[in-house]
């Protein structure tokens, strides 16, 4: 059954039509095509199509006027979209409080008289890379009003040229001469041969069909051309900003710069931009990005910052020499000892010997030391002769330059691995609310898109209005145990606490042990902490007994052995009674013990000194791995600083984490019928899935696929999980059928009923992978259902969860409903019009309270919907689920099923980040696959498989 065709006998059965957005009624045609005043001759017949498109059902594409279909066929454009066809939008949501927010999307208009793409070949290759634009700029300036027939093309900086209207030729060869200036003398310029050949005409008709609501393929080629045109407009308007193009972003020091005073690097602000189709037309998405650049220091200062030592009076050690070589290789420098003549070079290496013993053969054949050469030639006495020289030649024919006569050329990206303190500096500079002068809206209001010659050539007009209609969904009412003072609670601003509340179902933990890994933490302090934690747990409703065992101690460099010994001692003390919990007290800065960041081992490569990194990874092992794959006991880790906390809310938070892991339930919805639309009507199982991949430097670890599913309809609070290893960097989940069958069995066993409908939140896929997921993963789910339930057709709602996009939402200045600091939109803010897909069923939701930086909503896109959700129902369900996380008193960023799946996959990667292979990875900076293939994922112990130990 195609996902767009639903059973006529459903709750809202029958085919659903795409409804017009009420906000468009008075907006006129804002999609940027027919109503601008440029008077394009071929727009008239498409204007009516676009204006009518809002009220057309996606299925009505079959009824498009025959002349239009013939025109598309003649241009080779498919009107009927190839399978898969995702469900059309069932209408727009109305629940919640209406509000207006600002977004970093801006409506745009472009020329519509025919875009053309030309292939460009320049030989020989210009150097540096910026030379390509220099060659093309001169070619256009010399030939625009002659050979180019008045056209002013856009250039992608390499091999493509775009024009608004055809050039007078199909293929033509040009010769361009660039003059050069050396030693203040005008030298003979270098000649380049440029061949321009017509590649294709680019039609925007298919883009119009998409914007009108027809289910056509996304016209990637047209969007790519518009993207390139817009980039060239911005790149060539660099009179005040001096942009540097990096991928889709443009960086300028004048946009903002965070300098790191100790390491010679600085974070520059930049602008990211791309063209997107949306309901109101084509839009320009503008975002603030950041990248790291090398400070243009004297090279001797850079050396001192890099090595962090006094390098003036001694020879470098071998590790220092290696570190410096890695830092400077590939960096462009200019000399400072030749007056106004600043020759530029690229560093290829360092001399092995220091400058004071370095010599070379002069053209006359005589041997001369570097020190003597600079003294005689430039009357310069070298001060830092203990340092090596730079090699700016080749290994066979070295050309030496003393470090002290060199300066780093400005505007160079930092291409090396970032130091931990550099990462911290960059994060602090980027995770901030943008000051007014860096406002994205103000960047667009500066008219840099509209006021240039090239913008006029392509008819570019970007609207500087960025307001969007939104709604704030109400939070659900949560139910706590009746014995607490607060029996129900309505969360405000996306977070709450456990004050005066008791969990609905408290887990029972009779026997537990505490292991202290902090050598400077007294036994008495740990015992007092354990007593307070047990007392607060019982106050919160979790039946955590007092600690019966003495506090055990372990060394942080012997985790694996000591954990086993401590566990055996505890079992012996309890006469082999079951231990329900192991509480570990960890040093404050020892993240590798916990392992929460060990799945990103490569981040350790530069965060601390090399030897301490090595010791951490080789000796600490991983508490979670041992407890969950070896011993089979639930664990809870706490930092040393928490031992001395005076805040009961911190202890209460630990208590509910333990409760969630041990099978308890913290809260439920007060009104399940209201808070779980569709789900509460009949037994429903809710899945979440995620695939996580190893780091780029790890070639030995597999990708990890995890699938979780709810087990307790209709509370939908407890989840089981299944995790599997698969081929490295494979995004599609392998063996999904078996994973789904296992979780369906678990649901039946726990709920004593068969599920009647299935909701699936698939996290971590990009837009380009949606078709693959639709064609490969959804059929696997169907197979699992049919095998278990006598070939019965499953009722599936499959939702792709996407966080990796650049859309941001900001509170509108005049909107008083937003939180008091006016920095971010409220939790529950949802947008399903204007900036969403022109035809498909999607929405953007900010379910959580963003603390640092602007709000990045999560996009939910429905790939299949047999359960006939309305927009309001799916948005409310997703938002309400975000208040049910098992170990938190704040709304989650994404729906908990997807969040749990992500955490479980990351936990499995943590298991692979331990053992002897880690030493190999640390020592070589890259882990290679073992002889037998990829690492094997250890099995999770049966005692924990059906618990939420990962939450």
C-alpha cells in the first residue's frame, strides 16, 4: 500500500487534501516568481499555477492541464514524482497559543527567463585557488559587452559558469593574461587558456511545480544553480567584509573574532547560506557559522605558543620538534628581512639540525652557514640559532629560512586537530546569543544580496522580513504519587524539579555497593553522601535501602580489576545475595572512567598532554562496560564534587535516575487520553531507532544500530532496547526485521496484549537518505509484523527525526509571551507553515528550553502514516512525549524514543572504546581494523537487557 493512500474507514478516513495556509490569504504571491516587476515574458502561464497551487491536493498532480504536461515532457521533466511518495500534509495545526517568531529564512526572487550552465576549463591551473576567480574576473571584464553579449555571469570558483539567458556562443576559447609584480618590477604576465562550453539549460518549471504543492521530485539541479549564483553575489561583494569562502560559508574577521591568547588560533564568525524550497516560495537560509584561523603572528611567537615553553636558549627535544613540525607544515608565511618585499612561501618541513650548525652550498660551490649568509647578505644577526630552520623547498632541494625572519600570512584556516582549550574557546564563542550587530536579520537588511550588479543581472531580490507564524503548545499535566504534597504538576518553561513530589512507582534497591575512585576523598565523606542519597531517595519515593556494606576503594588506573574485586567482596559480604546497584564516585575531571565521551576517543588526542591521555585510556578501562557486559549489575556514576553538595534537588535527580534504570516510573500523564492522542485509543507500540558511527580516525570499530520500543501501553514510559553492530558507516539498519520482532514479543509479554498500531521515530538520517529508509527499513518493519501476526497489514506511522539542519528560531521583539530574558522561543513552539515543505507532512518543534545559543528546532517529517494523524495530534503527541524522560525533570530535545535509541547506540560504542586497541589508536592517532575484521560488540548481560540501564 502506498503511504499516500489511506484506508477509507479510518478515523478521518478518505484522501486528505493539502489545505491552504490561512496566513497566505492576504500575502499575495510571496513565492518570488510571478508578481515581481521585472516583466518576464514567459511567466504569465505559470503565475496562475502558482497562485492556485496552495489549494491543490498533492494527488491532483494527475489532473494538471494537458498543455503544461506536454511542456514539461518536452523539457524532460517528470511531473509525476517517482516512488516513494510521502504522505501529503493533512492540514495545518491550530492547537496552542498563536505567536510570531523570527527565523533565519528569507523569501527570495530570481530571474525567470532561462538559466544556463556552462562548463569552464582553465589551463594551466591557477595558483593559489583564488587565482581561478581572478582569471574569470578579468575574462568577464574584458568580454562582457563583446563576446558575452552583455551578460554578467556568476562563477562557482572552479569549473562552472551560470548566466541569466544564453551566451551568443555554445563553445568558445579565450586567452587571459594576468600581470605579475616581483621586486617592484612589472614582469611578463602568465597566460591562461579558458574554454567555455554550454552544458545545459536550467528550467525552473519543476521547482514551480514543487512550490505549488505537486508531488514532484525536488529539483536539485535548479537549486544548486541558484545556490551558486547567490554565493557568487555575496563573494564578490567584499569591499568591506573581505570574505573567505569555505564550503557554503563565508568568513570575515569583521563579523566577529574570538582570539585564543595562548595557542595562536582564533575563531572567526561567518555566514552560511543555502537555497531551500518552502511553502511560500524559494527561501535563502542564512546562518552564523564559525571556523578557526591561524593568528597572523611572527612565527617565533607562534612557536612559543605552540610548544608552551621557553625555546630561546636550548635545542628542541625530539617530541617538541615533531609537535612543531606538525603545527607548521603547510602554513603559508612571508619573510620580514627584505624590507617592503614580502615574498610568500609554504612550509614543507623543518631542518633536523638547529640553525647554528646548518649550512648549504652557494651557487659558486662554496659551503656557507645559514648564520653567515644572513649576516653577510642582510646584515642580520640571528638570535634564535638553537631552533631549526623552516624548509620552504623540497626534501631533495631544501630552501632554508630561519624562523625569526618569518611571519604567518593572514587569513589562513587552521587545518590541524584542535587543542582542547581551543575547542573550549570556539564553543564559548559560538554558543552565545548573537549581539545585535551580528544579527542575521541585519545582515540581510544590509541589502548585500540585492544591491550589486550581479544581483540585478539575475533578478535577485531577498526579502528582509523573517517573521513566521508559530504556536506554543501547552505542556502536559504530569501525575505523581498521591502520597506527595504535589500530586500533579504542569511544567513551566520546559523544566521542573522533584520538590514535594514522589515518583509514581518506586523501584526497590535492597543491596547496593559504593566504590570510591578518588584517592583524596575520605571514607567518612563518602559514607555521609551515601546516607543522604538513600534518605533523599526514600523522600522521593525510591526504595533505596541504607548502605549495608563498607565503602570500597579502587584505583583509577586499575578500574577493570578493582571493580571485579570489589564486586566479589560485596557478594561475599552479602553471602551471595543479589547486588542491585553499584554506585561509583569518580574524580571530577576523569570522563574516561565513566566513558560518556570515550566513544569519541579522538577528542582526547589533543585535550591533555600526550602521556596523560595515554595513561587515562590504557589504565582506566570503563565502568559501564564492566558492569553491563561482564558483571551484570546496574551502575550509577557521580562526580566527586557532588559528594559535598548541599542541594537536595541534585540528590533527588540522582534518585530518579536510579529509579528509571531499576524499572521504576517517575511520572505519568494525568490525562492519557488528552496527552497521548491516537496512542491512547488502542494498544500502541512506539519505537525509536538510531545508527551511530565511529570517529573518522577509527577504522576498527563498526557502526552501531539501536532500536528501542515502549513496553507499557498506555503509560508509554518504559522501553526495551536492542543493539547490533553492523558495517562501518552503514546508515541503513541491518537486521531490522529481527530487532522489531524481538521488541514486539517483549511488548506482548509486558503488556499482555498485541499491539494494534505502531509509531516509529527514526533518528539520525539526512534528507538524501529518506528514500533509502523508506525503501529498505519500512518494509523490514512490515515483514516483522506480518510474520508475527498472520500476515496482517500493520498500521505504521514512520517519522524521520532531523536535527542536523541550520534553521533557527528567535523570539519576536514584540512578543511578550516568551520567557523573561527574551533570548529564546518558549518550549513547545511549533511551526508547520511558511518555512516547511511545500507539500509533505512535516513540522519544526522546539520542545525544550535552550540555555546556550539560539533555539534549533527539530524537524519531524512523516514518511508513512497509516494511522491518519492530524497535524495537531502528531505535534501534541511528540511534544508531550518529550516530558516523559525516565531520568530527567526537563523536556528533551527530541522525542524520548529517538533519544533513548541514540543513548543506547552511544553506550555500545563506549564498549568498543576500551582495551588494547585503544593504546594502538592513541599511539598511532588512527585505529586500524584488526586482522580479523572490525571489533566485536560485547554482549549485554541478561540481567540488564530488559532495563533502561542506558538512560
